[in-house]
């Protein structure tokens, strides 16, 4: 293989931020979807809108539900990348009841000094409840049960993720004059730095969106001026997008071409996590825009065995200290041991205790091990740090 062929092969298997092409990106956005929308009542631009009141009988019929789910999956994968379920809560009583609980939690957390940082916006002006899912369930189990008995939420989750999905939620309240987020992609690769994302091979960039479904239930009416989510339709198609979204030219294109849809209380919006999106600015004087953000994960994001990695870190750390001191093994060899010992991923965690301050994600156990070696901690210092980190990550 000559040098040119080798570079071409590398480009196919590894993406680089500097090589992202706005021209290629816009070409992907311009390609029209080639499938029918049998169940949508209308489209707003290219976004299909579904009236859940007309689909209740479809969900009762297994064949009908599968046909609907296939349409939803096509929209999320190859179409606009986003769909809206109008009247997802035909009776909005569970939404109102949950809103009351969320407002109580917000007051309690503010009084206790809890300060919830956001991933892609300034913290402080607005309110966010991390792990609203568990907090709602424990505070009001009957409200939680009525809320998540919703058949449309379960059906769209299965359409994208299949059986065994894992539900998590975070509440976001954007108050009048609240600022917009920056355009971004979401979990998983969307929460990595450019340097980290570039170390994942191209096929992982393709796989990442299939592990998560993003959604939002409107807990208030959301006119356009209140700042509902800004969406860049079809942008999930661009494979290199997890590296491109930070670039100024891509963000400028997003701001020029993104769209927003008004939502009514009880509506739900679902989108591919690879879609470029951002919460909008609330330009109203009196609308408290509240959404329950649903982040639904594939059951397949789990290891086969449970492993006590904290004990493993404590056991191997003195060996790595010796290796580092005597120079018998290379830094690469030490890194390989860390990779096979410590937890390399920052999530899942307790974001109240372990917020993404200073970045998109907290420090991982591997990062803690590297820091300990760099600063030459003794074993007891590492143990204390590991225990503190475990407490932060616990419920």
C-alpha cells in the first residue's frame, strides 16, 4: 500500500475535526427522504407531526404498532431526524401533577444551595433537575406511575431502541430572558471532547446515535418566542458531525438554517441524538418554559459481569507506581494496564454530586488513576480519592 492509499484508508476509519466539510454536510442535508409518512397528520416543513388521539387504536394492534414504529425509526434515522407527538398526553393531569412536584424539588434544591450546571449553557439563570426520574418516583410514586404509563413514550422508545430500554430524565426550566444553548449533538459521543472523539473509529461515530433516544415532554405551552428547541433537520446524517458541531462555520450554518416548532403542554418531541440542536432563548416576559427531557438508553450499553474496579485500582496502583519509578515499563504499558483496570467512562453518575463543571463530563476513574500517578500519591491518598469519587457517583 502506497502513502496515498494509506492516508485514504486512515481517513475512512478515523475522522478529524479539521477535515470536516461544510459542503459535504450541506449535501447530506439536501438529500430528500424516500419513504412514505402513512401515519403523520401533517408536516411542518419536513418535520412529521402525529396526532396521538388518532393513533390510540393503532397501538392496540401489534401489526399496526410495528408499522408505526418502522415509520418513526425511518424518520429518526434517514428523515428529518425529529418527530412530534401532538397530544402525547391526551389528559394533561399527570403532566400538571408532575410539574407541581418538580417545582417543589426546584425550591428545595435552591434553598439547600444545590447549583445544577448545564452541559451546553450557562448555569444559574435557569433551573435544572438532575435525575428527575428517580426524584419524581420517590416523591410521588402514584404521579410517576400515571406519567410513565404513557403508551406513546414506551412505543417510540422501542421503535428506536428495542426492548429493555433504560429511562432517565432531567427537567429544564428556561425563564424569561434565559439564554439559548449552543448548537451541539448529544450523548454519547456528543459529550466527548474533540480530542477524545477523534480517537473513536468511524464506525463508532455511526453506532453512537443508535444507543440513545432524546425526547422532551412539554410541561407548559411553548410558543416560538419562549425558545423551544432549535433543530437542524437531517443533520444526523453527517457521520463526522460529532467533531464538526463546535466549528464556527458549522455553528453559523446552524443558526442560519435551524427551525423551531411551537409545542402545547402535553406534546412530546423526539429526535436522533446526532441531530444538531440547541434550546432556544426565552424572549417572553412571562413564560416559564418547562420541559421534562427524556434520555432513553439502549439495554445493550452494559457489560456482562459486575466488577469491583475500585478494589482492582487499589490493588494494582502500587505496581504501577513501582513501574513508573524504575522505568522498567513504558508509559504506554502503564496506560494499557489502567485501561484494563479502571472505569474509563464518566457515566452514569449522580450529577447533583458530580456535575459536568468545567467540561461536558466529570472525571472518570481512569482519569483519577492517571492524576494519582502523575502527582505520585501514596496508596491511602488514592483510596480516599476513589471513595470520594464513588460517593459522588452513588445515588
